[in-house]
C-alpha cells in the first residue's frame, strides 16, 4: 500500500494553517506545514508533495517568489500550486499568480467545499500518476525479463497488470466525469497528460499480450 499523498500548506499565520488542516481533515492525505517560503523550500528538498497551497502575502519571501523558486527546480517544477490570498488583494495578483506557475487561485475567505474538492481531485490525479508509474515499471520488467523475485511466472503477471490498468482507466474516467460537471481549466492539462500516458501503457500491454 503506497504512502498517503502529502500536501504542503504554506502560510505565516498559525490560525490559517489550523483552518486549512481542519478543512482537509476528511481527505485521505497528510498535511505538512511551512510558516514561510524558506521553510517550504526546505520541506521540498526531501519530501514529495501532491500539491502546494501557498499564501501570497508573507513577510520576507512572498508567495510569488516562493513559487518562482519551486518552478525553477527540476525536482519540484511540476508540483501543482494553488495560491491563497485575501479578497482585497491588488487586482493584478491573480495574473501574477498564474504567471508564477499556479494552477489555481482562491481568495480568502474561500468556500471550504470548493477548496476540499479541488485538493481532492489533484490528490487523486497524483495518486493515479503514481499507480501508472508502478504499472509502467512492471511492464518494462516484463518486457526485459527482469521481474522482481516473488512476482510469480509471467503468465500470472499479465492478468494482474491488466486488472490494474483497467482499474486506473475506470478511476480516470470517474475523475474526468467530475471535472466535466464542474469545469476547471486547471485540470485540463493534467487530465490530458494522464490519458496520454495511460494510452501508451495500454498499447504496450496489448502488444505484449
């Protein structure tokens, strides 16, 4: 069973971090706190995150600068970022947020249901990416004859791989249906990329079997 997905919460105010944790408490994920941009960058050095919720207004390194550092790093540049800021922020904040690489932008006070729904979908996409990577590795091992010890004979592995691929395909269709009912431009690219990866993996499996 893979580890639960981790979400990085970045805000300089303790009460805001507590509120975010409370909103996300019903989801199957692990929230990790950072009280500054510097703390966030340190956390990203050793931990893999599914998503970053990033406050814009912070003393010292603000959200935009923090995001710029994140997007410059090869290891972290593809982690989705949702910016959070107060409703009376400067009118160009949304533009600057998207320009800095954010996939979404929410103003405080935000609807807890909306935030929870967005985090849930991005977490599901992250988990599906991990499962696809595992299936791709399994398929590569099968093609090269280097299945790990205990994996059983090749004939037993193929049905199991097919079952896993089908499960991921069904899960991805379910996420697409959720996105269709509540259109969110932020999801279009990761969904398209997942479908492309899954199609390549299915084609490889079909050729093998």
